[in-house]
């Protein structure tokens, strides 16, 4: 998985994010499966954004 350095820190995030705003619709078993799969794929960037979140600014760095 491609990673992107997070600001001036030594932390890195995956270039792909998982948006979980609507995961509340899943039961806990299926939500756990989703999180396990993304973890196995190396995705460590989880976006928990309300409807009014300005995603345009969040994804400029990723794209």
C-alpha cells in the first residue's frame, strides 16, 4: 500500500482512506469484517466525517 507522510511528523497514512460515515448501518460482525479487510490491505486512514465535512480539502493530498 502506498503511504503518504503526515505533515512534518514521522507518521505515515495510507494513500487510500475508508469512509465510515454510513458503517452504522452494518451489524457489528460485518463492520468488524470490513475493518479486518482494510487492515490486511494496509489501509490505516479511516475517515469518520459528518455530512458537513469538507472532503475536498481532505483529499487534495491523497489524490
